[in-house]
């Protein structure tokens, strides 16, 4: 099943399949450890940012960013 990180259920691991955005956006995500092929956990979804976990790091990303990250799983 393919969906965006924004639409993914909370507390669910998934694999990044595609990042829809320019090179600057992709570089920003890469600096956070988010790139194609990486497993990512959507920890929670609040009315504001999305809390995610990649490897041993946990951080918040904006809803707009999450909507451009395509995941499967």
C-alpha cells in the first residue's frame, strides 16, 4: 500500500518510497536521515507537526513536508 507520511496511521513503521520535491527539500530531509529506502515510524499526529522516528532519532516535521514523503507498508 502506497500513501503519504501525512496519511499514514500513527505508531506504524513504513519504508520511504519516494520524496516529491526539489533538490533543496530532498537535501533537508537527507540531513534528518530521511531518504528513499529508509524505514520511518510515524509516532503521532497532532493538529500541528508530525512526530517521526528515523533510526534512533525522533523529531517533528511539518504537515506540508510529510505530505511530500511517499511511503509503503
